[in-house]
């Protein structure tokens, strides 16, 4: 009986050491994943960030305030500073001619395939 108990005790000790080693390896992996978020190995990969309800509410209110300022015209975008852009008649003709040429090329390719 004593030999069986000694063997059982040794196996339990080995298991305990293996568990400690696994925990150390898990800590190393978590540390590496923390250093480089693009590493997709380990338990922490792909998890989304947990945010409290109060934090989400603060962010929501701040974003609504930003959009309210935009709507009120307090924030002027670069596009609105330079006004509405128009294209010249010559420019429109160039674009139309290029588009007609592209479609002609497509139709020619379809005729060859058929």
C-alpha cells in the first residue's frame, strides 16, 4: 500500500508542477498578445472590449453633441468653404467621350466572345 501511496503522491506533485508551468506559459502568451494586438494566438485573441453602460452613455452623449454642432453650422467643413464645384462643358464632353469609348470596347469584347 505504501508504494501505491508514494506513486500517487508523486503523480499529484507532477500534476501540480505541470499546472504551474501551464499558468506561467499562459501568462507569457497573454503578455505577448498584449504587446502586439495582431497576434491571433491565445485565449485573449478576438475578444471585444468590455465597456460599462455609463461609459457608453458618455460616449453617446458626446457624439450627439458633436453632430448637433455640425448641424448648427459651428463646424465648417473644407468642402463647404470652397463652395459648390462645377465642371466645365469641355470637361463634361471629355468624360462623356471617354465613357462612350469604354462602352464600345466592352461591346466589342462581347461580340468576340459570342
